[in-house]
């Protein structure tokens, strides 16, 4: 639960900073920005992933651009608070 609370706090802080977060419910397509979310329904149970890089409109989608949100949140919290 603490990790989820930290994750939510991190997302809220980032959203306040740039106010343009996207949430994809199908396979993402460019453009997307670092921090955008993807509810990946191809996994069972569904998982939430976060983009680790920005891809321009003329770029290509790659699953390597996305990591599980819990991993990203933990990295963010550790880098900010340690």
C-alpha cells in the first residue's frame, strides 16, 4: 500500500508540473511523453505501464519504451527522496 501511495503522490506531482498526462487503454501510438500511462489489457491481470521516453508523432511505438508503473514509481521515489 505504501508503494501505491508513493506512486500516486509522484504522479500527482508530475501532473501538476506539466498538466498533459495521457492514459492509453489500447496499444499506445505516438506521440506520447515520458510519464504517460498505458493500461495494458493484453496481460492478465491488466497492468499499468508508464512511458520512460517521449516519442514524437513521426516516431514508432516500442514496448521497450514502457515499464511497469510500480517499478517506475519506486525509481522516482528513490531518486527524489534518497
